């Protein structure tokens, strides 16, 4: 069945599979001490414009968020995030599982505001009782956010500035970073991110890899004995080459950005399609996830022919649904959807 | 360079890569709700002779040990293991990280003895102070052990019997299970394991997969909401198909056992080779890991031509080293090693 | 200096000290296996009208909340509380430290509403993605709340009914329970609480003891090996008699209620006093904590003569402050405050 | 019944109760910000000969061990202790509960040896695989040990020297420190301890207080925001004065040492008594705990007239039992025991 259920419904980009096949029988040491991992790290550091950045490849997003947050916070600190942030709501309590509290700020279409962050921190320290509260010790944002929205460069600069003023690391969850970088409505580059964030990750799983996220520590701030900590979290792959080979391919000949661009082009077609059909959008998303408000009765009919995700209740008769494109979405699939939508 | 460093220095068996390529563009839901995962589970349940067993695919061994132990223990319980057990020594504290204590028994070439386990448990309950100690709540064994040794069927039966008498689950770490099952000196089958253990895992990473371990709960004893718990541990892959496709291949046409057999055949050749050269073995290992006692001076020379692992100090002038074969080791590599050893 | 800073600024009621002196040299076993603890448990069970309830004495409030929540939740569950709840804000992350998430509901003068709780739970299970979220596994309320307010009997019945319908325990933090029971505006008795809640605690520290909280499990639902769990949390006193003797005294001749009544009588005098002076109350509190909105300039002058607590910013020129009475507050102190307030 | 069950079977020294009564109605701020706590800290710093040491009063021993170890270790570290150490065996897993592994060394009558510690640490770093093991990050000793034995000054110096060479803090559990300092066979003073250890605690609960342990950080090494961390562990008393008043009394006019001396004097009498009766000692303990090997049949008879503790099985017909004296043991009680022993 036609599916826009998510951006992880297919395997990997064929060039990645080719590379896995080609390198398969080459004997390499485990745990990331292989030459493909080394090469991928070098390419990513170059793309970041920061040869000194420290990189670790991990397997999945929850694992990455849990590990980065847990290992960078001090014992009296928690992580600040939007109320709708992935780590606040949809990580099955993985952050709290490691003993860390998520401190929430209001969400503005999935984003947080620098001025609200600033007030939150200064109010915290102004509170005479602050020793009995959890200290803000890191700021978590995602780009794109849970709602597909993007920070502008100036918004990022402001957040970064508040964080640095308060000596708190800014962490960007880039599970879908490829779709942010390829958006038609962004002025934020990978180099900007590497310069403004203290740590971030470049998502592979949702942008064409079988699995894999590339964590970048931009300021020589990788926690010491990080390999040990990765292992302690159950996150160290024996065959680190699996991640190395994949990212080495993604970071060759701009493949990562090309995959992003395909998803964006298809998302724009999908937007036009829904707009033509008179559908209302829940918000204006410039990336590969599109949130559409549909009548519940309409949804029932539609889901018999196409897969998509329920997002949240809108009102008693409407629901917000999500259609996601990806590196693998073809124009043919968009046309197929057009036919289905026209049938009614 | 020629390498016997470990059993995870190559990629995956070619049939696995073929299957990944072939299924690549098929759209499937995430998180293990794909048809390949379903098929692989069915095949494994059949091999276990237990259609009712519950199966979850995970990514790596530490992750699996951490998750199984943490989710099956009650809050007042710890896990009993050999002093040399992987979870006691080489998991970077991953078990304790989740709040669980490892209670240790003496190691007999890597194994524990049923009679010592029985005494340990009865002494525990006889101690008037036992409320101030950690209760034995699970027994961890590995098969093969850290030293490549194997439990006999009667040894497993005795351990299982002590566990069931005390209502404590018996958990087998099968990171290298393929090499146990294919050993020339074993009377233990997969069906025996599925019948005698309460939970165990079939290792993929070290037996021909890119990554992946298949956890089997044999007595309808998978913890409830296990998918949530997997996610909470950061262990849930978005593209569950990556594991499903691989295990579906391994469990087709006895591939898993064939891969085990290749490693065993090569290991026997390797044993003969070292024996011919007059080397002493640290112990008699019937599986793919061979532990040899070498003079330190000899080691220095040898490592310039072949990779292997340091295991532990033997005495001031000797060290125990490990040579591992795998599904990917060829007879040509053994011959190459013969030449190197003959050069001295 | 005159102080209304909190209800824990003095030692203990003299009868408690008398009892400690009188029983001092009597040899008793440790860890709560003493006759005073036994006697206190029996008296409290009688007051609860539930001879089968299970009781454990602990030292402090954060410890009690942490221990009860951590030991009663299952691994996939979190605790639901008001956004302003003590466990949400002022426990220094003690709940998350044990791996548990606090799920928040809107606060209505510190209280949560049964209908909102009901919707929260049913919306949770209606969400297709609920396996990726933390399950509601317990409901936390405090009585009095952080704002001194009280649940009515019908409100408690409704909450209890929603909880039982969903098979989720209702937990009441009674750090100041004595002041709730003695309020002039309550229809809730200790027997009601013991009947409607699944677990609650009777606070000693803030109601006349040197330290101590009495946890009551009302439905044979004390977690097994609870003494072990108390010890594991670092919460088991060697000299359990210290808690036993104190609670035995508090539960003799209605002392606990008498101490509550004194605080309430003084709080009513204090309310009248502030009302006479034309001060505005932040809300109408029927217990021993009174929240008053004062001009910032006024506060500066006042704090030179009397101690009280800053609560929260009201607007740019006003602040909410808290005046607390207790079992130890005398009418003379209220008169002293009257004089100070009249000086301006 | 006559009892030598432990050193925490009575309440508190009468001077402590007097002080609690005398200071009872004085209004003081909570959480340790009272004048008694301040005074007690100053007195203890003076006794330590280190005006710069940082002190925190806590309630009990397990809590103290858990908090000190958890807050001083870094994430990749565990604590080294004797195999028989209290934190290894009798803390109900409280150390592991906070995610920390206990790394064990052989016990020599309860003590560890500096040379073995040194080898342990150097072997650890010599192991090529050490990133997969838990790093030694603190050394835990107790003084007296679980078997009542004491470190000599030179033994302490050697341990301290190994620790400082490796930049690892040395932590002394002084639950019974008063009985160590007052022993007739010790050359170790409180000032020595404050100079050789990086952190230690002076036990109150077992040396005459109702409850309380005084943690001393000797090198400006108290973890930052320690009050927050104490609260996060559920270990912060609202009425910190309870601990302040008690320690202020114990540290006045050498009361702490006097209480120690009484226990030692009685222990020497008890030793003579058992020696006269021809009983064998399990080891030679110079402090208040005496370990005696008794025939099982003898034990059955004796326990009908006097309470003592079972320690461990000696052989099939003998058991090691413990008799403990304390600050509260009178010569009359020793005489009473003499009569009981003579009855046989």
C-alpha cells in the first residue's frame, strides 16, 4: 500500500548498500577503530568547517539523546526543552530513566524562544529556593522540530548567545537534519550549526541510512572516556564499520544533502496537492513532514488506500495527521496520492 | 594484515547483504512491525520447537544483557554470574548502571557449578541478615563462556533445576551461540536451550550479521510493555527491518548453523597448528576462541605479522592470547598463519 | 527574631522529648523491630479504622515521596501530579533521580481535578503512539497542597474513583496532614483518607516531631521486601525507635490533632490580622500556610523585623509571601506580629 | 533481656537529650542553616585540625556511603572496597542502586592492603581492554572494619599514598569511629584521618546519638551544590538542628571520645571474660565488636538468656557470633553476662 507513514519505511540509499557490499570482507578492528569510521569522521569534520570537532557514531535517536544528555549534565542539572520536544514526550521516559529531569518551556510551533529561555534561567537563579530545584544545565532543541519547523539563523544565534552567557551547552537533535539543510526556507547551514551549537547530531536513520546518528562535539567537549560511557549505555556497536561505511557514503559527493533535497521537493509537491484539494494545514512546515487537518470521516476512508500518521486531536470532528516524504519518495508516489485524493 | 583479532572483523555473510538489497525499497512500518521481523520470529520459534516463545530483536550484546537483566529483576534482586562472566567484568558497568548488582560465584573455566549455585542461594536465605543483602533474582551464564567453554546438557539441566526449584529465571547469553551449537564436543541443541532456559539470546553480531541479537523468552515471561522498555533503554531501532531481514536470512536453510560450523572447522585447524608448534593452551576450548600461552618475546614478533588479542597475564614472562575464528575465516588464512608461525 | 518562616523552625513537642528521655535506656532491637514502633503502628492503624493496613516509619518527606513512588511504579510507568506539585518542582529532581518521570496536570490552586485526570488517562490510551510515552502509573496529590488548599471529601472520592477505575494507586503526600485534619473547612477525616487512598503518609516533621513520616499502605499493597527497599534507598534508620517513640506519642490522646488545631487557630488569627490591615491574599487557604501579596517595598521593611518566606513573583511591584503557623506558634507571637504590622 | 546485640540498642547519651530539650523552642531556620549546626561544624573542624574542611551532617550510614560514593565518582568510575566491605555486602545494593559498581579486593581481617590496591590499579591500566571495564575512582575503607579491626597509621599512610599517586580519593567509613579512636591498640588520631583521607565520616548513630553521621571533606573537595545533591538523594532533614544539636554536644568536652572509651573498657572486660571461659576468638578485635566461635548447641542455650548476633558459619558444628559493647554498656551488664556464662 502507498505509504507516507514516516521517513523510515524503506531500507537505505542504494549507494550505501553498495558500499557495505564492497567493503564487506575487509578485516577491520571493532568498536569504531576501523578505517571507514575514521574516513567518515574526517569528512564530517570538513563539512562542519571544524577539523577539531570530536565525533561519535551511534545507532539511533533515543539512544543518542539519552547518552548526550546523561553524559554532559552534572548531577544537579536537568535539560531544558520545549513542552512538545521529543525528549519531553516521546522518548518513553528514556531521559528520566538515566536520572535526568526535563525542564519545559512553552512551544511555539515546536520551537523555544531565546527570550523565554533567558527569563527561565534568570528566574531560576533569582528563586531563593533554587537549591531545591533542578538546575538548567543544557538546552535541547530539534531542527527540524517535532512539527517540521525550523529555526532561523538569527533565532539560533540568540539561543546560542543565551546559552553561552549562562555557560550552558546548546544541544541540537538533528534526527532529520538533512531535511532542514535542504529546505527552501532556511538560512542555516551545517557550518552555522557547528559554530552555534556545543553538540548536535546528524541523523542518518531518517535520511537514507539503515541506522546511525553522527554526534558532533564542537568545542573539545566530548566527555572523557566517552567510548566507555557509550558501552555503559549499551550503545557501542561491535561492528562500528556498519556506521562508518554508511556515513562515509552519505558524506561523499554531497549525498546527504541530495537525499534531503529529494524529500523537500516531494514535500512541496505534496503541499501543493493538499492545498489544491482545499485542505487546511495545521502549521506551515518547510520540511518533509506535513501536518494536515482532516475530518475524521475523511480519514477513515483515506486510510484504506494510503498509510499516514495520526498526530493529535484537533477538535471533536477533526484530527491532525502527518504525511512524511523522504529520500526514497518518488514523484510517482505523489501522483498516486493525487489520484486517491481525487477519487472522493 | 592477517587477523584473528575477533569474530567481528568482517561485515556480514553475503546472503544477508543480498537480502538487504533485495528487500530494500519495500515500504514497511517501523519499530519491528515489518513482515521480515515477523517471518524471522516465526522461523526462530520453529527452530526452538516452541511456537509460543516471545522474541525481540536487539542491536548488540551489552544492550541485550542490560535490558534483559534490568527488566526481569525485581527491585530487591541482583543477577548471579561467574566471577569471570562478561556482565561481571567487561560490560563497562552497564548492569550496575541500571541499578542492579552482579553477585559472583567462582568460575570453573568460565562456568558456574549447579551445586555452588544451590549452596549460594540456600546460604543466602539462611543468613539472618538477608534483608540487608541483594537477593539472587536471576542466574546469568554464557554459552560459550568468556573462555570458549561449553556447558554439557547435564550441567545445563542441573542449573535449570536449581533455578526452577528456587523460582529464579536462568538466562543464557548466546552472543556466540552459533559456535556452541556447531562445536564437535557438545550435546546441547537449540531446543534443549529453549527448554532449559527461561530467557536466552541468539547472537547475530558475532555469527555473520552486521549487528543483531535475538532474545527469546521461553515461558510467556516477556516483561509487559516490552517495546516501551526497549525504547526507554534507547535500544529500539526505527528500521526494525534491518534486524528482521538479517535474522530471517540466518534462520533460513540452516545458515546460522553453517556459519557456526565454518568457524569450528577453522578453529580445529588452528588448534592443530598451534599444537604442532608445541604451544601450550590455557584451557581446552571446543569453540571458535582459542587461548594460547605465549612467551612475551614471541608475542612481540608475532604481532608484527598477525593480529590477535591479549587476554591476561599468565606469569612474568608469558601472556595468554586469544585467536578467534569466525564464519568468515578461510582455510587460506589458517595456511597463512602456518607460514608465519614456521618462519621463526 | 520573630519567625513565621516555616512549620519546622522549632524542635519537637515537649511530650515527645519526654517520651524519648523516658524510654532512652531501654534496650531494643534496631531497624524498627522495637516495641515503640510496634505500638505506634497499632495506634495509627486504629486511627485509620483499618487494622490490616501496613505501616513504615521514615525520616523525611522527600525520602518518603521518592521511596513510595519508586517502589510502587512499574518500569513503564510515571507518576501524575499537579504542575505545581512538590514532586514536580521542589524535590531537587529526587523522583527523576530514581528513573521516574513526573507527568503533569494543570494546577487549580494546587489541586488536580478528577475530570482532567480522567481525560488525561483516556487520551493517553487513545494515542496510537502510547508505547513511546510514559504510562500513568500512580496519582500524587498533597493534602494540604503546596498552596495550603484542601480537597473536599467529594473531590477525593472522585479522584479515588478515577484511579480505581483505571487500576492506578492514589497516593497522598500528608507532610502537613495534621493541619488538614484540624482545618475548620474540611469534611475529610483520617478514616476517609485511609479508605480512599491506596497509600498516604502522616507527616511528623512539620507537625511536632523532630523528624519522621508514617507511610500507610491501605490495601495490603506494601511492596514485598520493603525493609530491603528502604535500606537500598539509604532510608532505614538503625535506631528505628527514634521514629517509633515519636509517633507513639503523637498518636496518644489525640496529640497529633491537638497540634494541628493550635496551628489552625493561630492561622485564623493571622488571617484576620492581615485582613484588618487591608492586605490581599493570593488565595483562600484553610490551613496553616497563608499566602499574602505584598508590595516589594513593604517586604523589605517587614523582613527586618520578622522572618517569612518568599513564594513567587506576583507582578513587577508585588510578591507573594508565605507566613506559616505551626504546633508551636503562640498567640503572643501573633500579637507581636500585630504590633510590627501596626508600626508602619 | 540482657543484650549485646549491637551498639544501637539504646537511645542517646543523656547529655544529648538534655541539649535537645534545652534548645527545643529556639526558632531556627531549616535544612542545616541553624546555629547549632554551625557550632558543631566549627568544633569538628577544630578537632580535625583543619579549619578549611567542609562538613555535612547526614542521618544514617547507608545514606552517607551512598551519597558520598555517588556524588564523588565520575560516570566511568566505581569504588574499590574489600570483598567483605560493608558497601560490598550489607548495604542492600544501595551503591549499585545509584549506578555505581563496587570493585573488590581481598579482605585481610576486613582490611585491604596498599600493595594489592597498587597492583589492582596498575593492572587495570595495563589491560588493553580497560575502556570496557569500570575505572577505579575511589577507595573505600572502614575503620573499624566489619570485623572490628583497625588500620595502623603506617597502613593508612600507605593507602593514602597509593591513592594520591593515582589521584583517587580515599574514603573512610567511620560509622564506629569513636570506638577506633578510643582503642587501646591504635596509633591513629582524628587529625591523622583528616590528613590522610580525602573524605570520611564520624559516626554518631552507633556512638551515642539518636541518629547522625558527620561527613568531612578534607581538601575543599565537597561536590558543588552539595545541599541539592543531599536533597536529591532524599537525605536532607528539614530540622537540620536535630543533627546539629547532637553533634555539637558530642564534640563538646571530648564527649565523643569518652563514649568511645566506655565501650572499649567494657569490650576488654568482655574479652577477658570469654577468654577465662576458654572460648576461642575468630580474630583479635581491638574495638567494641568481639567475634567469638561458639558451638552451635551452646549458642542455643545462651540465646535464651542474652541477645547477640550471628555473624557467619564457622564449620558444621560452630558459628561465629558477635557481642557488641557501646557507650551505654555498664560493668553491671558484663557481670550479668559472667553469671550467665558460669551457669553452664
